[in-house]
């Protein structure tokens, strides 16, 4: 367990959100929530998707105004009318959604609207780049401050977001799922900086679905459920299992489930100069590897999204030609993207319309008109089947929690009745309860004979769900393990090149 320190001799907390209420149409997101943060404390905030965590952070960051309640800093009531006011009071927030300008440099993003000014009121570029280099050193990042954000990977953009918030030298730093896009080394750098901030007397509110991070970093943890505080306790006084029960309100036994039916004959085969893989009917094949190993590129290539050289596709002993997603869908291949918000869902459209989007042709009625009742019944069936929490299927997908958005995305592709489902990071950014639901859904699809290619950076997920595991390195399949013989140590060793290829 981490070097957590208990907060003793408490007087007035640094930050006190007192009896906060925030309501959206049809939903009370925060119901008289009171939350305290001490000076020099790392306070974790956990709960299922939709529990109210992000809403509370938006209130503290000045994005939302509470319907009632008060926010106190060092015992003094403050009004956080907008993000600028929050920053002036020393509160910086790193949200899950990026707020960077791609056409500007790393330096211009980190110090946006706060650039050092030199003679004649012009930006002092030399000072700006020197200040940026000091921030980049916090992550041991050797890159030019003039590099455009558009040239960076998703993980590096996340680092820029974090540095942008840290550069303000805040009294309170709020991190909402900060490691969701980070590599292992970048995550360790984040840990180091969070601990350094705590030693300097700065305070951190840390939101994460990865409970291991809570136990590594936090002093205290507060559990939210259905917009209400369940409990606040010292991290040292609770176990991970106890925390899960408090979050979801029930025991989650056998998280990954087990195979319910036999694996069938080979269903799909994909061959290139570097990759030769097959998936049998009802089989779950996991694809592991480090960031940049080519896992996502493999999934996109099979779905016709990435250009390929010489590649051969076989489905049910027949050779296919796939040059576009339309070809893939026509042949029963579905792709659950790792980025549901940008590449997967129509956020402004309803649950109903999203569920039906990839399979609209099945709803054609008389005179070529859409059978609207059939579409509604189709979406309603998935809402019940996958336990999608929404007032009704006409609710905008953008208003749902991350876990429920992911269930809608899965519903979209299950709706085409796929022969092969490529699931790329199917539980990224979702809570432990939603993870359990998604694993159950994938197990159910496999039992129905659907072939599943599971691409994930979550090693316990890969090990817990896969019948076979392929390890990728530098765009190639470096090793293959059965589910029984695979271990975290073996997979990491192959992925990093420590263990020779098999």
C-alpha cells in the first residue's frame, strides 16, 4: 500500500462543498452532497458511471452552478461563476474530454492566456519555451515545446492536459480519470507528481475507476452512489472488495464469468506478411501489447478502416474482399471502437437512433418508409437486455454516463447480428459495475456462437476473458498463449521484448 498519511488535527478544511444539489431534466445528479478536502491531501472520489462524480467536479470547476448549497475555501464562501473564477481561486480541473487547440504548440496550450510578456506587450517566446521545458521535465519528456498538439498521440495529449493544469500551481488539482489514455511509464510519472504536490501542501481530488490507483495514491476515499454520499473513510481502513460493494451496492462475484458452451470450428482468418490470426466460433481471442504495438491498427484494418497491402480475409471457409467498413458490415464483421465519443456514437442523437444506426435496412416498411415502431421496439429490447440506464430510449446518448454509452455502442453492433465482433477497449472509462455487465454481455455473445476479438490494454481483462491470447509487438504477433498458460509476467515480457518470440 502507498505511503498514505492520515489527516489529523483537522480544523477548517481547505475546500468544503456543502450540501450541493444539482438537477438536470429528469435526473438529480447531486443530492445534498457534502465533500471535504484537506490541505496536502489526496482524496479519491469513486462510484459507478452516473453516480455524480463528474457533475461534482464540474461544479467545483465553475462549469455548472449548483441549484443549492455552498462552496467554501479555507472557511470562506466563494462563488465559482465560471472556469476563470475557479482558476482565480486556485482550482484546476483535468476533465475527461480534451480542451486543447490542435493547431497550437505544446507551449501555447500549457500556458494558454498566461504567456510571459516581454517588451512592447509581446509574448516572450524564449521565456515561454523555457517555462514549458520545466513542465515537460516533470514527465521526463524530451520534446520541443514548439511541437503542434495535432502531432501528438492521445496519451501525449493527456499529458499536456495534465501539465496545463499543473502549470497554474493550483491549491486544488482535480483529476478526472487521468490515466485512461496514459502508458504505464506516464502513469508512474503522474503518480510521482501527485505525491510531490501533496508534499508541497497542494491538494488533489483523484477520480478513477482503477481502484488500484486509489490504494496507491489516496489518503481518503469518498464513495458516491446515485448522486449521494455513501461513505468517506481512510483508504487504509477499507479493502478493494469492500469499496466495490459500497460503490455498486452489491457483491460482484466472478467478475469475468466463464465459458458456457464449447468452441466451434474456425470462423475467421486474417493473413498479412506480419499477422496470421484466426478466431473460432464462440471463441474470445485476446490481443495484448504495449501502446503503439499495433493492436488498434489491426482491428481497424480488419474492419476496412486502415489501408492494407497484401491481406487475405477468410470467413466460414470463403475468401472475402474487405476494403471499407461497408464491406465488413455486409459480411457480418462489427467493430466496437476504442473511442466511443469521437468514432462510435452519435452523441446528439437518441439511444433509439444509435441502436438502429448500423442496421437501418432491416426497418424498411411500406413504400420504402421507415417502420418507426419497429425501431423503437428494437431499441427498447436492447435497453432491457443490456440494462441501459436511461429515462427512455428517446434520451440523447450524450446525456448518458460513460458506462451506459458503452452499452449503447455494443447494442449498435450486436444489432447487425455479427459473426465476428472486434471489441477494442470495451471497458475503457467505465465503472466496475458496468464492466461486470459488459463482460456478461460478451460471454453471452460468445455462447451464441459469435467470434470475438478482444483488444485491450487491461491485462486482468485479457487474462480473465480470453480463451487464447495473442501478444503484439511492433505490428507483429510476437507470441500466442492459451488462456490457461498465460500470466501477466509472460505477456508483459513478450510485449516488451524481454522474452523471445514463440
